[in-house]
């Protein structure tokens, strides 16, 4: 970006709101102190499509105990035998030892104290702790549907915080392969790849800690600790999200997997489905079940949304040429395209073709069948909980309370951030403040959007308020499933 080193209002508001949202969701993160906007302008090509525009420069004050990252230790890496690349501070082991001593002594004092006479054991204990913190952090992300977008080693905090809010997004429709970064063409940082890529980054940190921590020690720690810690924390959190507070059963893992599969099949809204489940009643009254299925159905993707999601992205002639090339010249094809991308496009075409034959009534019936099957399994599991308590009413109160404190009603959906940004770019910052107020109380009922907005309009400039008023009146509450236009929003 011409190396001007400047951040713009759009990305600054997104970072400000999301880091605060994550904090109030209880997820380790850097914080946002202030967001200060200038009248200076810089040129940015938002969609990388050759249509740049002037944007206002902005500064975000970020707050954290430290901004040292995994990548901070890679500046000492020796020359790579394959690429010839090396760290800018190669052979300065004195600085690296000083930095490692600083990190452990300052941010892990209990480890420093416990192993003060053995640096290898101390460094191993430190690596074990950051491995566990990272595993728990990514488990928390997965449980709220958060996608980071750029999980390279320089965006991994040495104290286990969510750091660097560049391209990011919370999932709306559940899609395990959801990519929130518009420039991530291969899906390296897709939602379902986050646990794997964070483990890979820990492996790179392990390499960067040699010889202070021999690789055979760190690699063993990584293999023994990371997956086990991730799976344990993820399942504990999912049990809370489902209100399973009494028992921990082996079958719970399968129940969660089947829930996510049902969400995927029906295009369920990740946040709202979980939020809705707290009102599911264990009794098997058919009329109540039908009412609940109707509510669930409203949180599933409509036919229109699915058609947008599975709309083919390649020109048919281009796809035909790529397929011919894959057969006639595999080596050349490997240089200009990936097999995975072509397969995805073929799947998209197949899905889109099936959707053309489907009616809204067919889709509704299919979705209800899927949810009815899963709810029966959930009901059986909840009954096992009740069998182990002396007072079912007390259990139900606690069960709902735990669910409501682990399933947010409000998250920073992409279109909500975009609404706030567009208002701010027109000089009206009341929408940013309003969204922030919602995100500070993600688990509970908050003042309605319109009431807060009207108060803010009285404070703001009349011109900016008038510009936003028409949009505001027609807007859905921010706890609703997003409007159709949101599914085509590209800004991340």
C-alpha cells in the first residue's frame, strides 16, 4: 500500500469494535482504548479491483500486557537451506536469550520461579504453557464462530491473546469451510483450519527457540499437549453452550458433531441457533415441538441465501478450459490453478443446479426433518441430566442460566460493522457507540437499537442523522439473522 504506514477509518472501527467484543465475550484479547480520526486522506483499493478511493486516516490505541509474538523470535532464524532466506538478526543469540528471559520472567513469573536453576526445564514449561493457552484460545474462537483471517506467526501472541484484527469475521450461516479473508484464495485460514494452523505456528515457534529449547523436547510437548487441550476445552465449552451441566459423557462429542452437521445441512445461523436452544423444553409435547421447529426454521438459510452462497464463481468457458488443461497438461495446470479450487467450483455448480429444482416448501420440510432428528437425540441426553438431579426445576433454572451466559445474543456480524463504518464515514459516530454498547452486553437483553439510535441522533449532527435515518428505520434488530444483502458483503 505504497508503504505509507497509515491505517484508515474503516479498518480502525472494525478493530476497535471487535477487540472490545471479544473481551466482553470472555475471550483473551488485546483491548481498544481510543479511536482517533484525522482529516488526512490516503488512497486505498478496498476490493483490489482497480477502483481505489480516498479514505480518512485513523489511529487505534491498542492495549495489551505485551505485543511480542511468535514471529518476534523468528528474526533470529538461520539461513533456510531451500529458500536462502534468513532472519534479520541471525546470529544474535544474545538478544534472543535476553528476550526469552524477559518474556518468561515478566509474563510467566511462576515458571521462572519454579525452574530458576534449570533453563531447559524452564523453557520447556514455558512452551507447554503457551501451547495450552493457544489451544484454549482457538477453542474459544471456534465456539463463537470467530474467524481470524490471517493466522501467521506474527499474528500469534506470546501470552495467548487474540491479536491483530485485520481481515476477520464471525460466521453467520454455519459453514466449516468459511473463509473470512477475501484474499485467502486457498482457504489456508478457513474456520475449520484454525486449530491446525495454530498448532503449525507453535511448531515454528519451537524451531525458533532452538538451542535454548531442543526441538525433540518441544515437538514432544506439542504432540502430547495441543490436541488434547484443544479437544478438552472445546468440549467443555460446547457442553456449557448446550446446557449439559450435570454429566460429562463420551457421547457428548458425537452430539456436538451431529448438531454442527445439522446446522451445515440446513444453513443454520451459528449464533442464533445456539441462543435459541436454551428455550427448548425436554417434554415431548408434539405441539410444543412443532412450535420450536418453526422457530429453528426461521434461523436456517432461505432458498435465496443458498443460491447466493452456491452461485458458481467461474465463467463456464474458463472452467471448461481449466478442466481440459488439467487432463492435457497437469504440470502447467498445477502452476496456474489448484485442484481443490476446481473441485469446489464443480460442487458449487452441482448444489446450485439442485437448488433450482427446490421450492421453499420443500426446503422448509427438509430442514424441519433434520432438526427433528437431532432434537430427539438432544432430548434423550437432557433426560439423562434430569435423572441425576433431585430437583428438576432447580436444574432447569441452572441449565438455562449456563446456556444464556455462554451463547451470545449479539456478536459483531460483518454487516453490523459495515453499517457503523458507513455512518462514521458520513460523520455520524453514534452508530459506532450504539454497536459498542450492544457488544459490551453480548449475553443479555439490551435496549432496542432504535431507542439508542434516536438518543444518539439528538446529540449528532442533523445532516448525518438525516442521511442515516431511512436506513435505520428499515433495519432489522442486530440480534436477527442477517438480511440477504449481507451475504454478498465483501469487506472484511
